[in-house]
């Protein structure tokens, strides 16, 4: 998904050369939000759900320290409410992106 976001960003950045700085700033904010939502999506999809604890945290990443080789488990708090909230944010961001494309390119 990251590659698709990067591709969209590169294509549209080159097309936004002639639009106002305000539109360019809007686009940068939209891409930033899309990346944030994609990071959350990846945490949900790739989490080790068997490691879920009672406090609502789940293991989302394993990091190996290059110096001493120790293993660190990164955890994140993921609840049904947070998933619903991020889902709503995703729909709103999609609508904002569609509105942005219509206004920036007069589509």
C-alpha cells in the first residue's frame, strides 16, 4: 500500500505545480493523513492477535537490537472503538481527497 501512496503522491505533486500554495499544502496534509491511516491499518492487519492482553494491547512489531541481539516486542493499544474511529477517519479522508481532486483539477 505504501508504494501506491508514494506513486499517487509523486504523480499528483508533478501535476500540482501550477496550483496555489494553499492547494499544495492541502495535498501534503492529505497525503500525511493517508500515510497515518495506512500505518494503523498495517498494525491491525499484521498484529499478533494471539498476544492480545487484557489491557487491550497487542504485539504489532518485533525489533531486534543490532548491538546486543536482544528482541523487543512493540505493542499497541487497539480497541474496537479505535478501529471504528480510524475507519470513519478513512472515509472522511477519502471524501476530502475526492473533493481536493475535483477542485484542483476541475474534474
